């Protein structure tokens, strides 16, 4: 059984098949209609590197070493003993290839190869990634292969906008409920829709190649994203718009077809054990994710009672942990701060329009009733009627942090930048 795993930046669930009808995502919609779509898929961390590290190692960011961004000057890295999904598959006899974006190590072919890839192929923008992916698929393969394709789109460009592709407002513009309905917001979301359309077309090309090469029946195709949209109160926050992710699978040989919809809570940290079990590869007991293979096969109708989330660093230190179940979410803010908005989002014309809710100092705890308040606007942490719920969630979160040896329980977490700066202060280089 081959594996093709496609990921993209900053998408959340902003696709037509997830109810955003103004988005032109025909190819991903078709994949969902013929495959399996996950309604309640969440990342572990709402920033690029920590989220991807958990997705591809099956371990939480505070355990795999990826507390923050991998690129310079932040320079977070996976622990030396971490095993990436590609290495698991390589050890099992798979031919492994990566094309396009990754964000868990240095941006060099040598660094990517060390993650377990036999081939590191060129590509950055969607069309280039599709070209390289198709070229790899067209080659003769003696055994099973793993193709990992990463799309830059729909990440904001270097100006903080979405100007790498033409805007797309052919079907209008649907705004999320947490975004103010203004002309500036509608223009920016039309530009976002253009980048999503470009990525979707590239996914369609890869799927067409799998069909034309008669590989589709023997290939497990997965599409997902690292975290939510690069918008205020989404990316880099522990609110649902920052954490919810599109997740679509298709594999005829594994009975992952038919437009099935899975509503159970799923975490990105569960991906690696699920893939290994589904592919018949031994699942190491030190993985922290829980396989949902039995859920996929219809042998179980339950998976997790709660999910856990974390943020420690993005560009700045912002330590937060959270727990979410089907009804409630509790966020613990470990430092006094306002919402830390990434620099690219600060360039958005939407950002100034939301300053009133982004510049409020965070309390130690936030608790939200997700049924009554799905946009997480009313903090119930001090409401007398919710103290029992707050205490139960607080205890569950604390147990998880202890069980996973979260270093935040022992005090502030130092960064690689701090270590280098201290080294230089001491005159050691």
C-alpha cells in the first residue's frame, strides 16, 4: 500500500466541503465526496513548526522538542532521537520522497533527507509542487512508496497579503463569524480564496496522475493542514479557528471511500500511530498519539473524550495550554500578555478592525461553552455556575501535563536564541 500525504499552510477548514461555499475547492471536495472527511480534526499547536512536528512524529511539541518555529533566528529542532513518519516508513521498506514545503528543520535538502527521505524534490508554489510530485509518481517503483507533498499556499506572502495568485470571488465571499464584515475583509478573503483555488488545482493534478497511472486503488491519500487561517483570533491562538484542521482520506483498498463523515474528536498527534497500524507496521509504545484505525474500519464508534493543545513560542514567548471536550474548552495562560498576533497577520487590513478584542490582557484561565458560544467570546472562568466544570477541566489538564512531563510545570522554557545569546554574553563565541 502506497501513501501520499499532502499538507498545506494555514487553511483551517476553509473549504467548500466544510461549508464555506464561496471557496473554489472542487478537487478537494471531490476527494471528500469519494473518501472520508473528518469534521472534528484538530492540530496540537496553532503554529507551523510545532503542529507539523506533532503530526509527523506522533508526539506532542513539548516532548518532541519543537516548542516554536524551526527557521532562523528561532531555530527550534526536533530532539535527536525523534523518529519522523518518513523514517518509520523507510525502515519498513518504503521508498520515501518529499516535495515542497516543510517547516520542521532547516530549509536544505540535506536536512530534509535526514528526516527519512530518500528523495528531496524541488518545488515551492503549488504548480511546481504538483510537477515534482507527478514526476515522482511516473517513475517505476520496486516497492511501496511514501510521497509527502507540502504546499505553501494559502500562507500569506512576504507582504503579509495573499497576492501570489489572482483573487477569486466568482462564488462571492463567505466570512467566518469572528471576522468583521467590511470591504477590506471581503477583499482579503477573495485573495485568500484565490490561493486556496491554486492549491486545490494542484491537488487535482496529483489525483489525476494517480488515476492515470493506475495507482489510485493501491494508494492511501491524505490531505490536511497545519492549523487555522492566518487571521486575527485564528492562527497562533488556542481558539477553535486556530486549531481546527481539514482532514480528508481516500483509500479504496482500505475501505476509506464513499463520502463517510467522522465526527469524533481527532488530534494530529494521532496520525502516525493510525498510519502505522493501517499499513501493518508495528506501532511503537512510546508514541503519544492514539490510533483511530478501528474507528476508520467501523470497529469502534469512539476515540477521545478530550483533546489537549499547547503554545509555547511563536516569534515570542507565549506559554499556554488547553483542554477541549465536546462541550467545553479551558485555556490556561501561564504569563500575563495580550493576544500575540504574528507579524504577517498584523499587516492585514482586518487586524486594526479587531484591535478592541486583541489588546485585552489575558486572565489566567479562560473557559468557553462551545455549544452556547461557538465563537468563544464569553469567558466563563469566573462565573459561579461553571466552577465545577472549570475545576474538572483544570485537573484533567494538569494530569496530562504531568503525565507528559511538560517542562512548563517547572518554570519558563528557555529558547535556542536565549542559549546563543547567553553563550555570547559569556564570551564563548
